[in-house]
C-alpha cells in the first residue's frame, strides 16, 4: 500500500511600512501702507503731507 503525503512550507515575510508625519510651522507678517490725501494741497504745504485746515 502506498500512502502519499505532502508537506507544504509557507514562509511569510512582513514588510513594515512606518508612516511619519513631520510638521513644520511658519509665520508671515504682512504690512500695508495707505496714502491718505486730505483735500487739495496748496503752495504752503508739500503735496505729500496731509494739510489740516487753517484757522483764522
């Protein structure tokens, strides 16, 4: 009598995938410049200055 047999060897390999989440931080400072013209400049005041009204 023949009694066949079979042995199966399974080799499992695990590849670990490591997930990293590096974090960076930055700061932005923004500046705005406004040019405000207070009426029409006259000859006694340079055009780039805001001339207050003259009191009499």
